[in-house]
C-alpha cells in the first residue's frame, strides 16, 4: 500500500493535528481517566487487601455478606431474563411493525433512564407499601412486597428494563424487515422466522444488552435502598451491605465486599469489549471483499 | 399458473397507491410492471405476493381466490430489490432455507436437500460459491442467489422487485438476458417491476405501463413503443418532442387544443423547404455511437426540438451548428390537450 502524497511530502492533512496538540489531548484524557477511574479502582482493592488476605476472606465469608451476594444474584437472575423477553418483544414490535402509540411505547421504555432511581423506588413504596394504594389489599392476602425480596426484584426489573430494548431497537430498525419477509415468502412460520432469521441477526446486540443490564441489576443502589428496609441477612444486596459496613466504620469488610462489585465491573468491561469486537467483525465483511 | 386481478384498490392514508387495477397475467409469461417511482408497481407486486393486503378487490391464481392465503401459503417466489439474503447463512443455507422450513412430513431428507440446492446453484451458475456468505458476493452474484433461493420451493409464480435496480449498467444488461433465457427454460409465470423502459422492452413478453396508481397501457413491448395509448406512455417510453396545436396547427390538423407527439428519430431534415416543413436553427450536434443527435430551435429562441439521425443519414445531409434546416415528421401522434 502506498502512502498518500500529503504524507510523503510532510504536508498537513486537514484532519491531522501537530504532535504537540496530539500529546496534550492524550495526556488530558488519560489523566482524567486516572484521576476519576484508575485511582478509585485501585483504592478499593488497596483498602480491601490492606490488612492482608485473611481479613479479606473473613469479610467475604461473613453470613450476612453471603446472604447479600445471594440476594443480588437472585435479583439479577430474575430481572435479566425478564427484561430479555420484554426487550426482544418490544424491539421486535417497534422495529418491524407500524402501530398506534408506538412513540408512547418508546418514551415509556426510556422512562427508567429519565427518572432518578430513588424516585422509582419511592413509586413502588407508594403503590405497594403498607400505606400505599395496594397496601391494604396485599396485607389482607398476606403478600409482602416492600421491605422484602419481591420488592427488590420488582425495582431491579424497573430500573434495568431499557437496557436490552434500547440496544435492540436501532439494530433491528437498521436491519429492516426484508429478511423476515423473504423467510415468510419461502414458507417459514412466525416462530421459524424468529429463531432462524431474526435471532441470529441480533445475537451480538442482544448479548451486549444483557451484559449491560446485568451490570446495572447487580450494582443498583438507590431504588433498591428505598424498598429494601436494610434488614441484615434478609433484604440486603451487595451495594446495600457495603453501605452498612462502611457506616459502621468496618472499612476492610466494606471494601472487601465492594471489591466484588469492582471485579464485576472489570469482567463486564472485558466481556463488553469482546462483544463489541464481534459486532464490528460481523458488520465489517465488505460487500465486494472476495477474500477468504 | 395465471393471475387475475380484479378491481384492486390500495390506499396508504390519503394516498391512493392503486386505483381500481384490472389485469390478467397469462400462464408462463414474463410480464413487466413499468412506471416511474411511486406509481404503485411495487405495491401491486407485494399484494400479489401476499406481503401487503389490498383495501378492496380480488386476486385469483388459476381461477382460485387467494384472499385467505397469506404469503406463506401462496407458493410464490419473491425476489427482493436489495436481495434480502440471510446475512448469517452461507449461500448454500440461503438456498436450502425454503426446503428446511417445510413441515416435517413434507421435508426432504438431507441428501435430497443437498442435491437440489446444488442443482439450483448450477442453474444460476454459482455452485462454486456455496460456502461463501452473502457479504462476500458481488451484487450480480447476490441477485442470482436470491433467485435460486426463491426457485428452491418450486413456486408457481415468480415475483421480482426491481431485480436489476441496484446493479451497474454492464452487469444489468448481462443479467437481464440471462433472466430471459432462464425464463424460457423454466416457464414459471413471472412478474417483474422496473422503472427502466429499456429493461422492460428487452426482457418482457408483455409490458404494463403504470402511472399514479393506474394502468395506462398493457401490450407487447413493440405495441407499447410504437402505439402508445396515452400522452404519459408516449413521454415515459422513449424520447419525444411536443408540438402544440396553437403554434403548429399544420401538424396537429385539429381545431381545438391538441398536442402532437413526435419521436426524435421520426423527424426528417432537408436543406430546402418542403411541404409542411418547419424551419429550425441547429444549436448542437452530438455524435453518440451509431446515431447523431441534433438540437434545434424553432424560430428565434424558440422551443427546442430533438432530432436523431443515423450516421449514414447524417453523412448525406451534414449540418453544422448555426445552419438553418427544414424538419418534417414521418410519424406523428396527436392527443387532445
């Protein structure tokens, strides 16, 4: 491959900056990242392991910590699949069909992003709490939502439901419905079309949405905090447990448990970049690239 | 299998896409729906294929009403404008798709599917691409794979939406001759949509000219070109010069308001005035391949007339820019304005 003339002649290309400018920009960006992301991340692990591995393990093996981890996993294990089904259904409807109220549905999907998590938690308390609209009815039937596990699952679903739908809508809109129409004209049923044509086309976008949704489901603090009631060993998730430990000046334990969330973040980032790479790879096969 | 279309109407909101269409497609023929974009030709094709639903009117396949058969059940092969190949499947799997989604009791065994897919790929002369993905193919190759995929389910009717629209000129010409030959081999009733008059005239047995949701004319390519039924067809197919009766009453030979349509190659030129000839001044002379195109003005700054002469004819009467010549139409068609 030959270099363009501009480069050989050392002439300035319109979109190139001088070395000094490049260096300044990179330095600014990196120091910013270091200051706001790198140092705190380092601090979490430094504080957690500051008094040695023994205390670190002890903090993680505490029964209350275990119960918090368990509850977090349960909430994510229900919220993510629920939003997977909802997200695919909503994106499918929005991208492939024209119907009345479509823009209202799109706005509603964005709602949890627009509302503060604390407010979303409060909405659930107002609806299902002892003094709430459905409170008396729930008490009569001996159903406990608020200050109990079901409430935590509900708000987690609410807070995370835009992630998968938001990821899929633009993707499915860009892909159009030609392939689905082709499948149907070839005699495929609705389910066959969905599983054989639609799902394979969106699988990487879907996985990307699932990863983001999961990270948020496990890390959510505000909304869960409002409905949980902070009952130790019962209704504490990992983020809530960290807060309690910290408020009790139990720093080693607080940071040890927090390091789990930090690890989750790192794993998420890693998985995300792999998926991003795959998505790019899929889209990059050039129309006329005859190479193999 | 023949197709009969009766009083078909389609509205999108206030827009009338199809206005009371009546049409007969004969069994085994290759029919072109020709018209400018937005004339309703694609809507008509999609409704025949069951991908859209008409507001009123009926469609019969071989005399049978297909109203209650959706796209799955119509046994129609549809070739999409942008091919709509399944991007995550190899060429082989694309063609095999229609065979694999058949209900269990109708489905062939794997070796039979393999045999039939390779047979189809040979038919479209692309057997060597079986393991490629659609994105690794050129436009012309994709179009042929899309056709092979549509033929895999042995459709009774083949519908093609702008089949050559996205290809460059040379590939387009090759591919449409190939499609014509293929049709002569298979004799599947086929309808294709195009906005390219040359394509329609070259490939089709019959041409349906459409405009603003109406059928303007149905006829053989020759018929449509030589005997346009309306001013629209005259203008849409081939170049044409317009002469208004007010200024050129001599030619229109009509009392009222009328317009005379004359094709550029139906105009004779001479250097001396003749009976009912018109003096014009040559403004431009362009030799394009085997023909010479002249642009001339009637009177001072008047209307422009396009004249097309064969090279031999031009050599007999060579004219240059600025010359005054006399033109006379050999053939003329008058429509009331």
